[in-house]
C-alpha cells in the first residue's frame, strides 16, 4: 500500500501509510470452508476467517497408493480430536494448575484464604510459549456441599471464568477433581459415598460444560486404597452419566493405586491390575475415552527426591504404551516433573521423545505443576509477572505443540517471597504456609513466625525506633544463639535467625514472633562462610551450577535452592 500511496488519486488527509507484517493466522482445526485465490485453504473459527495449515492437517501430499478395499462401516459422527501433527510433536503438552484443591483440611473453606484458582495471566503466558492444555484442580466438596445437591454457585462461577478464558485462547482445559476417589475422606462406593453420588456429580458438571469441546473431564485424581474393580465400576457409572447428558467431551480415566504408569500391568496392592480390570469395563468402542497415568522418576516414583534414577526413564511407560497399542486405546501422561539437574533434564527429554514416537496412542502430557500458591519447589513451573519461567519451561519449549512467536523462554530462579506478617490463610501443596498481603499471595516464614518451635520467652519492650523501610532480604536458616548477646543489656534477645530489618547505633535489628530482636555478630560473620544465607538459603554441598542471577550462582539441595560455595571458585 505504501508503494501505491504516491499514485492514489482520491482526496486524503493522511501523509503516510501505517505498515504491519501480514503474517498468516492459522486455524486451530482443519475444517475447510473456502479456497483462496493462491490455492490456500480457509476456514471460519470464532466468527473470523483463518487459513488452514496444510502441513498440520496433512493436506500437502496425496497418498501414493489407493486402498484396495472400501471400509466396511461409515463413521457415525465427526471426530472430536485434532489430527496428529505431522511435525512429530505430541498433540498436547501443558501443565497442571494447582490451587483449587488446596486447603483440604478446611472444607469447603474460604476462597483466597484456604484455596485459590489459577491466574489467567499466567496461563496466557504459558500459551504464548506454546502450551495448549491445562489440567485444573478442584475439590468435589467445594463444588457440591452435599451429595446429590446442586453445584455451588460461587465455585462453579469462579472456576468457569478460568475455563472460558483458557479455551477462548484455543487451549484445552481438563477439569480435575483432585479427590483421590473420595468425598470427605470416604471412598467412592462406600455406604457414605455411593457410586450413584459420583455419577450425579459428573452429570451435573457435564451439563455445564458439554457444549465446549475444548473442556475435557478427568473423572478423579489418583484413586488408591480400594479394590481396582470397585474403582472402574465407579468410573463406568460416571462415564454413562456424562454421556446421558449428550456430552461427547473427552473423558480421562485414571488407574487405581496412585495411577502409576510403572505399575499399570501389575496387581500392585489392590487386587487385580489396572490393565486387566479396565478392559472389563471399557474398550476401543467407547468413544473419546483416554486412559491417564502419572509417572515420576526418583527412587520411589513419588517425585519428591532430587535425582532421577529410573534410567532410561521411558522404560517406566513402555508397558502402558504397549497396552494402549494392543487394545487400540488412547492414553495420557497426566502428571510428571523433576527437579533441576542435568540427569533429570535428560530423563524428561527421553520420555517426551519416546511419547512423540508413540503419539498415535499417547495424546499428550501435563507437567506437575503450576499455580499461584504452588510455592518455591524446584518442580514448579509458574511464570512470574514478567512472564519469566523456572528453567524446566526451557526444557519443554522444543516439544510444545501450540503456536508461538517466542523463540526463547525467559528464566528466573523460583525463590521464596516471604510475607511481612504471620497470618496464615492457606497451606501449599508442598506443606508450605501461605498468607495474603497487598492483594498478593506470599509464603509464611515458619522460623520467623515461630511455627517450627515455640519460643521460651518473649521480650517485654519494643525498641525505641520503628523501622524506616521494608526489609530487602529474605530470612535465613536458624543459627545457634551465641552464649553472649549484647542486646540483652538493652532488654532484648538475640534473634535465632540473621535477617536485619533496620540498623541503628546499637546494631542490626530483626523481628521474631512479632517482637524486636538483635542480630548477633555470629550471624554477620556467617555470611562470609555461606553468602546465600543472607537470602534464606543454605550453601550447596557440591559445585554444580544450575543457574546464575544477580545474587550469585545457584544449585539444588534437598529439593530446594542453595548457593554455590565460594570455595568452588578457588
């Protein structure tokens, strides 16, 4: 248009032509509604035209051979799954969004105090990187305060806001009742929680979401300590109840015994194996059914240890994948993750590449986990406000199937953000305690707030001066209180930690159990031995550097961050 501007004869008050790069906008699906003048194929989605991606939809080449026979049956309905990507990637890769299942000791609890639903801005940042599926936790007891009762309006409304916003961006949202096949700690199928109650709950959820094909139903998270036959009987009843509503959405069915892929074909601890019993209640004739497993790669398959020792890691999934192939079924890896180490990175890569090779039967993966209250654990993948991520997102980036204009993942160290006060409003998934200050969640410092052990005595007075500014450093690990404390002469104890909130002519002051305390000289000296104590982290036992920021070099110790000792540079 800028080329034509000097020759245009019509009247115009505009001297210049604003320019934009006319990049392609591809459809999410493959339904063709028109052919462009240049041979391109076009569709309509959300009321707007978009171009069909021929490569993704397999429309570039014709098959080299004609089939010798016609199929014996005609399909009865349109498939709801997207075609397998010719790029070789999984169809779906994303993350779990934790938070709605938190605070299970206080049910139903208070929203934003005992539990929270995800931050849509964080989900959108993940979509921009190429994630296209999110598994979002909830508690059955919050959505239905009484069995067979109506769904709770508040929780359904808040949850649905995230569902609608996520799917409007083109991503899949998996509804995940994170209940372990229980309601108020009573097992599904018991006298207290009959199977009919479970079916009723899912029928009511399905009525709400059945018109959105990007909403998938995950029946329940990690059933355990029940007979395997009892679980799949309940799952069958829930599926039938969902289908009775007319819902054709994909349904994910977990296995019994904490849903481990490694034990799918084993009898484990609950009678018969998942592999045997699942086929008693389901088959390839059941439409839009996906079998879900979880798999971690540490010594006990729990994901709670620093190292990944189950190498080669894809071996843990092979029995499950072969079972899918043999029975012409679809599968899903609903939870997996690891801490930051080179061995774990290689492990994750091994698994994703193996699943890509078997993408005809394994549709996708959701990482564990993201979420606003998931804490500082070394497996968390929640982005910050600047859309930077923990390093594991960079591991996943080459495998993400969604559209993305971003070539790189900004990285940050997922360190703790402590509250200034001690008011607890929620418990995190890693056992951390959380509060709300200035409208944002923050972690409670157990040491500062006296939640590890009770103090024997509190000072009777406050210092004469109030702090003039907020502390800039994070609390540190406790140190042994010195035998002499110069602050005792002023009527104060020495702190059992080393965080300084203010300095005056008498020295450095901290806060403990809501009272002022003095920072000992021994604390100050300890910084020379371990620089990261100043920020609330121990020094590492090794010299393995995982990431560097403005504070220094960081490693991993006991599933948390640690500072690389200065001796490593010697």
